[in-house]
């Protein structure tokens, strides 16, 4: 049973559990509505605990029997679980419970997806499987027996006995319950193998439905690449005889790192050239790496409590980002990471949902799998590495693995490792974990020609965030390079370590006033405020030797041009268009990077920028200006476009590697400009000729944007109606690209489509998530966008609180808008809150958003 009134849990209240567990034996007798789970758990008192209450979590369980040392025991059902009189000595707890996987639509615990059984236990789902101390600091070895008629029966660890209707699994590594997994179904395996650095052969499998077998090869290669990379770069070897991945259609998140049995949302593992875009391939490679890397950063070393979530997630995201940078273009990877951070984490950190990388309180932990914990958590690790240097980082990581292998650790443990390995005091650095909000760093320049001294004076400040009115200065590594007026690098990148509220950096002995390039590679997750004019930006766009800052300069120019159009009805900036022409014509640049050079800030991004300046964003004006700006770029680059398009066509088979995907990205970005000039003629021929989804979908998007998509939309559906991942794209694209007046209508119409299934999180997000992402449509002045999303969130909350709560963040920027829109949104938020039986997940999110 769930708590009646939501309770807040605090980091400061942590106490260890009263018992340790030596071993867990579980038997599952599978049945769609009456699965029996038998548990036999060896407990003994925890010498480090002061509270010896024997409390086991449990939710939605029917207790059949409970025994201690073979004797029936009376239990007391309390909020969130049960209590019994636990002896002050070692004892064996045995329980039998009944659960109903087929009616479990929350997709937490043991549930069914298209006839197959699967589990999701992070964060607190194991308590829906049996009574257990469902907390990450309680670790145990698990022996599992599964009885069921499904041909494939899987759990964690290494396989044991197997026969008609049963299979046994044994996991020799102690683990918390959140890493438990079970899968049963009619599956086939795409096999592979890997020999570890010490010569151990590991059996690899990707388990899928028979019709998905042709979509496994890429994921298998990504898994092998990840295993090799973790050996080469972090010295981490795999530690079981087998590594299984299973693809599941109904899954709330991307994937899950269960020990030896990773479970994946099928969208995060299945791919083929005909059905998946380059972006899909890239995401799959990163998620496979992420889950695999968790084997060390998450599983071998786990978290003491859920407040420490960033310990495993920040580090594992950082590691997967390093992997992607090594496998593909590092320059492009950094731009993509920063774009994602600004699109997802900045709004969170600058609005009512702002929380520290290590939160100090929560009601529902599922609401804290956030961009702040993940992506800002990764940036914090990147800064730490920048500050201590690559070698010291490597030493500290070795010490971390050596010291904490088998532990449930904390951020204090993590930082202590760095302090011990480097001799640095990280007290101030730790503020990055405890203080929320995005710091602003402003900079002013001074040039003393006589002494040849160039000074940059930095000032940092962080606006108050919920629960934190006062902020202290943080340690901010600022990467600085200096260019000559001709664009030559006169000083290579240096790290200036800012620790004070105001601090000055100086370069001496210069013969000319340099042009600084500041925060190179986005060396800290801050907002840099530079009082420079657009001529300077155009110079950096043309010459900066740091690829990130070069791109950033172009983006700042484009953003200012757009803001001028929105605020002052200005014409598209000639300076920008001129600069873009020069840079974009450079065919020595990496095509993927070149595509990013001409990309413009999205409409939500512009709305946020305006709000940060104190200007109320007008979604219609932003939309109109964005379209006009694109048209102006197409006109200005007209003669360059067709040759670039032709030069970047590829003969031969589709390969989803950096080179091929870069060329396609550039050609498709050019196609979007050409469509502004030819009305869709080229897009139509690309749509008809394309043999891969990257080109097909890009062409379809252009046709829809140009208002010529009706036939192509039908043809696309007819071709792909049997492939649910492709049909997700079909749903999403139509809503995402609908005009401002149509978006809510299109979304509503698609919810009536026979293929719409609100129980499937991918389909729900493809439709309603796309509405929230269509800025001008969602924020339509009629309020229709807000209402349609709210109607569906209210319906979904009964079935799937976790996905509902996550999608409520669409409203987090509501206070940026005008009073009329704010009133419309507030009314919808209050409507959600008033819903009878609202989940704890959604109630916490809406309460925080309302502020
Ligand atoms: N640990 C996983 C993410 C994850 C978190 C929660 C889930 O269900 C509530 C599922 C997956 C990861 O970082 O990949
Ligand atoms: Zn993770």
C-alpha cells in the first residue's frame, strides 16, 4: 500500500538498515494475473545500525505466508510495507506473495509487455515483487528459479540448471534489489562473444522478438566496442560469463543496467538502416555504452541512498560522452552535449524544478532522474577532470575502484578519493553538488598597451532557486585562449581557476591587444555574459581555433539577429548572413560540424533567452521570425546549396558511422534551405529515392513543412504500418511540424488513430510529447495546446504515474509567459492537482511547478 499523505524524505535523516543480508533465494511461478513469488532471505543484525526495526518494503502485494526460521510469523501491515519482530540474531525470512504482472500498467516491478514478462526495479520497484528492504545500501547475492511455460527464462548473473518449464540463475556479485531483473518470453537471441583483456570468454546476447532479429547487429557491435573501450580507457573488465540485453516495447525510460541482464526500451537498441535514422544509431550506441559502463560505475560501486544518484549517473553519463567523443567526432559530440544541456537542464535549473545535482529532499525519487542529476552531474565530473588534469583523474578513478569496489558509496567518498589522489581541498568544489541554479559569469576586458598586459575580470553570481536564497561563489574552470587580430592563436588554451566572486585573469608581455576566446569547449556549465559586439563575434566565427567557441560565436550572432527581428522587427542581419556564407563555403570542415554551423536556435531556446532578458516571449512572433530567418539564409546561400547537396551524397551502402552520418546531416540541412527556394521539389525526389530512414524522414519533414506532405504522409504510413518504432516517428513528426493553429488539433486527431496506444510510453511521448515540443503550437493563445496535454496527462496518471510526472515538466517554464498564458496554464495545473487519486509522482511535480 502507498502512503496516504505524501512524505518528504531528507538526506540528513539517513540511517543504515538494521540488518544485513547474506543471501537471497527467489522462486517465481509465473502467471499473468497470479504470479507467485517465494523468497528466502538470510538476515543478520547490522552491527553499524542503531535502529533494529524489522521493516520490509512492499507495495501491491498479496501476502500468502510469512515465516521466520520456519515458523509462521505475525506481521503488521504498515504504510509502504510490513513489520515483524525481527530476532536480534541471524535468521531466515521466508515469504510467499502473489502479484499480477498483466495489470501492472505502471511498468514498475514485474509487468507484461506484449505477452512477455519483464521487470523494472530502479528506483523502488522491487517492493512490488516481494517484501524486501528495498534500498540501495542493502546488498546481497541472488539465486533465482523461474518456473514458466515461456521458452526463454532469464535473470541476473550466470545461468544454472535449466529444464522443461524452469531455469535457474545465480548472481555471485552482491547487489541492491534495484538491479534485480527477470525476463520471460518467446524470444530469440542475436548472439555474440567477447574475450576480455585477461582472456575470459563472455557470451553476449541481444534478446528480441523473432521479427526484430534483423535490427540487432548494430547494438551488438556497440556492446563489443563499449566493453573494449572500458578496458582500454578505464581498465575495467567484465565480470560474469554472460551479458544479456533484452528489447522491450513498453518501457518508461531508455534502458536499465540490471546486473548481467540489461533491459532496453526497444527504441534504444533496435536499429536498421531502413527504419532508423543516424540520430537513432548514435543514441543507441551511447545508451548501450551507458548501461554497460554502469557495470562498474553503478553496480560494482553503487549508491548508499537515492540522494547519491549522481554518483552513478553523472559519472556514467560522463563516461558515455567520452566514449561517443572517441568513437565519433569529439568536436561535434561536445556541441551536441551542450545543446542538450541547454535545452533540458538549463530550463530546469532556472525554473521552479531547480534542484542540486545531489538533491537533499524528495517525495518521489522517480522525479529526480533529471537532466540536472544526469547531464549537469556529468559536467561536474568534466570540470573536476579539467581542474586536476588527465593523469590525476586517471589515478583518482583507479583509487575509486580499488577503495570502493563492492560498496554503496556517497559523494563524500567520491570527492575524498580525489582529495587523497591529488592533495587538493575540494570543499569549495563540492558546492557544485549542493547548490542549484546556473551561475552567470560576466566578463570585462582591459588592455594596457604600455606594459602589454591584457586583463579579463570575471564576476560570478547565481540567482536564488527554490529553497536556496543565498549562493556562494563556486570553483569555475574557465578555458581561455588568445588570438591575434589576424586570427592566429597567440596563446593556446589555459585554464583559469575562478574561486572568488570577482577575479581577474591576466596575460602579460603581449605586443598587440589580443582577441580572447573564453569558456572554450564550454569548460563549465555557466551562462557567459560577454559585452562584445557582433563584429567581434563575426571575427571569432571566422577564426576561433577552438571549434566549440567558433560554433558558439556563430550561434550567438544568429541568436542576436533573431532577437532583433522578434523585438524590433529588424531585417535579418547582413553581417550574420555574410559571415555564414564565408564559413559555410569552407569544404575543408567536417560535414557534421558544418551542418551545425548553419543550424539556428530553436523557438523554445529563443523564448527562454528573451525571458532571461526580462522580455515576455511572444510565441507567434518567435515562430514567424524563425521562418523568415531561415528563408533569409536560404536566399543568402542560394548558389552554394546545390553543390554542397550534391557533394555530400554517398554512393554505396548506408553505414551509420561518423563520416556517413556527417555527410547526410550536411546534405539534409542544405535540403531544408533548398526547400525554402524550390517549394519541395528536391525533397520530393529525395523522399522517393531514399533507401534509408535518415534521408526518407528528412525529406518527409521538409515536405510537411512546405505544406506538400499529404501524399507522402500516407505513403509513409502504408509502407511502415507494421513497424511500431517507425510509426512512432510518423506520429511525432506530424505533431512536431504542425503549424501553430493546428498542432493541438493534429495531436488530438492522432490520439483517435487506431495505432495510438496510451499504455505505450513511446507512442504517448511521440504524440503528446511532440505537442509539448511544438513551441508555437503548445503555447497557442487559445490555450488548446495546454488543454490537450492536460487531458491526456490526467488520463495517463491512473495507468502510469512515472511517465505522467516526467511529462509535466512541459509546464516548467510557465512563468516566462504573459499573464493570459500564465492564467491558462495555471488553470490546467490546478485541474491536474484537483484530480482524485492523483499519484504521488504527479502531485509532487505539479506542486513544485506551481511554486
Ligand atoms: N538507471 C537507468 C535509468 C532508469 C532509471 C529509472 C528507471 O525506471 C524508473 C528506468 C531506468 C539509466 O541511467 O540508464
Ligand atoms: Zn544511468
